[in-house]
C-alpha cells in the first residue's frame, strides 16, 4: 500500500487538521425554511392543518417559507415519503434545489378536546448545509395549565390551546444556522463503511464509499487509516471500494478521506467510519442456583436455571450451549446469534424432548465474537436424579422386651428427611423415629405389649411404615410392610477328605 502523501496533503497538515482548508468562517442567516408536513388532526367538528399553522407563524416572524408544492415536487422526485427517509445527502440536495437554508420537521403527538383540552407537539430545525440540528423544542399543554387561583384563566377551547402551543413552540427559533465554510462541498459522502468492521489484527476488511453528487463530482478520492493509504477503485464514480489489512494492535481506527473537486479544491473528512481490531476471546462465567435436577413433573426441582455473564464488554457473533453425558455425548444443545440471553433453563430433556437417564451431566457455553475469537467456559456438573431412595430394613434381633433393626440406604442424592414407625405383633405402634439427613444403620425399639401375645385378628407379625425423601424431591413410601427376619448365616461345609490311593510303580 502507498504510504507517501503528496505535497498537497502536506500543505493540508501545515494549515491544520480542522477540515477547513479554505475560506473564512461566517455565520449564515436563516432566510428560507422548508417545512415538512406535520399533518392534519380533527377534534369533533374542528380540523387543524398544523403545516399551514406553523407556516403562517414563521411568515409572521419574518421568515420566508418554501411553498408546499415545490417541496412536494422535490420529495416525489427523490421518493421521500417520511422524514426517516431523509439522509444527509438528500437534505443538502434539498437545500440546493429549493434554495432553502433550513428544514423544519416535527409531529403532533396528542390533540384532544373536552372540558380540559390537551396538546403535545415537537419540532426540529435542520441546517441544509451540514444537516446539523440547530434547534429543537417540544411542548405539552392542557387547558388547566393556564388556570390561576380559583381556576381563572383556564383554556377551555381546543382552538385557543392550539394557537398558544404553536406560538410558544416556535418562540426560540434561531436567526442563524451556525458557522460554515464559504464554499460548501459540491458532493456528499452518502456513506462509508468497513466490512467486516470488527476483526482480528492482520485480517483484511473491505472499504466501501458512496459519493452523492450535489453540484459536481469529485475528481480524486484518497482514503487513509492512520498513515496507511487504502487503494480505491471505482467504475461509476459513485461507489469506491478497496481492501485494507487491519493493524495488529487492538483498538478503534477511523477512516479519513481527502477529496478533490473539479475546481481542484481539497476537502478533508475525518471519522467517516470506524474499524475495531479485537484479538481477545470473550470472557464468560456461568452461575447456577442449584446443580441437582429431578425432572419428574412433581413440582420439585423439575428444571435447572443457569445464568451466563460476559466478564468484559464484547460484541458477540454467536453462542452455543451444550449439555453432555459422562461419555461425552451431547444430549442437549442450543445456539443463537448476537447477544446472550439473560438465562437458560434445562428441563432434563434431550434434543428429541425425551427425559434423559439419571446420572451426571456436564454443561458448557461456547462463544464467538464478531472478530472470530472463540472461548469455551469451564464444564459445570449437573446431576439428574428421578429415582426414589432405596432403603433395606431387616429385623436384626428380637427378645421379649425389644427388637433391633438393621438399615441400609442407597440414593444418588442425599437424604433430606425420613420417618419410621414400628408396629408390634398386635399391630399397635411400638415406636416412631424421624430425622433429617442420613438414616442410622441401627435402631432399637422397645416392645410394650410383648407379653400379651399376638392378636390373631391383627396379623401376628412385626411390621413397619417408612417415608423417605431425598433433596431432589424423590420420595419412598412404605405402609405396614412385614419386617424381614435376620438372614441365617449358614456355615460353609468343609469338603470331604480325599483318600490317598496307593499306586504301585513297577
């Protein structure tokens, strides 16, 4: 790329970098104003043409107003139907074509009658040379706003309120539109851009510049980023394109243009587009309120929410969430473009919306920013548990006064609470135990009615009822189940002795 700056550009730097290479700064009086349509509003039998009302007010204030027919002819030619279709080049061209110094735009947002009429409206004045907003104001009135003590002075007429509002809105109009170069540019840079405008250092980006002719065409355009010139090409003298290799150091870089017109006058334009160099991957953290899920639709921990957070401001191109099983197979994934959602919710389902098996799963978040930098969050563990606790309870020992119980519990999650009721051989409650957390491995229970003998009508066996809930919300419920007797330990039988055989060796 060329890095040599011509003598003409050196002269520019010697004169200063203000962008005003020629001429003397002078204030420009506002003589002619073009008024974009404000529309008409009807209240009851009254119709208010606000464009005409504002035009009359401006004429009373000694301004010259472009006729609506001339303005409409220009707008039709340029296919401008609304104010948001107006760009900088069109406003400048309007000023040239209609000999207008300023353009007024605005709207009436509220107009209502009744006992207390209301109005709300706003307006802006735009300089037709540089498209800058030189004045803006808004008002919001009700009839009651003008009432003094005992309601005296209240405006009850919507017509009167409109007259007051229009007058007050335009009170602060300036007489000048500011300071301009004596020689305005005969062209306008309609747009200038980098694509992509965010990338890594050393990568290439395309530069695109659109020139809109106002009264003449440029004869030469040079584009610079820092001191590096961007080679530009054009086929129609309207669109100029080039390719630029981004600097290696992170930062924001501006596009500067030097344009020469047919009269050999040099114009400079700074900061027309910005290029961002980003070499740093996104930094992400993921927080969980819980790491245990029991997706059995019982209303307890049926889903697990988690929340991503960008630790540094970054412009994301896309993101992806993955949940994998212990073997590394992805069971659930989701992806999107642009900014991260505020949070995610996993309901224990795979990509086919089927419930996954109980076990341990791992969640991670993958991010890619606009520059192509990619980062992966650390794996976060999630446990899926829909299985009720398993408890084995056996009668370890029994005598005339008490029994001893042996208990074994098994669960993926921790035990939250438990309750055990023991019934004697008459079916009466003999003991009750309960607690939080782990179940003891041994319990003893006194038999209050052991000497009375069993009641045949009540079954004649020891029984128990058991309720156990784990921290995932899974529950085990057993109602009056007979106690298993202790398992007999059968001694292993010794193998019979082998008799030795006498073998004669001849």
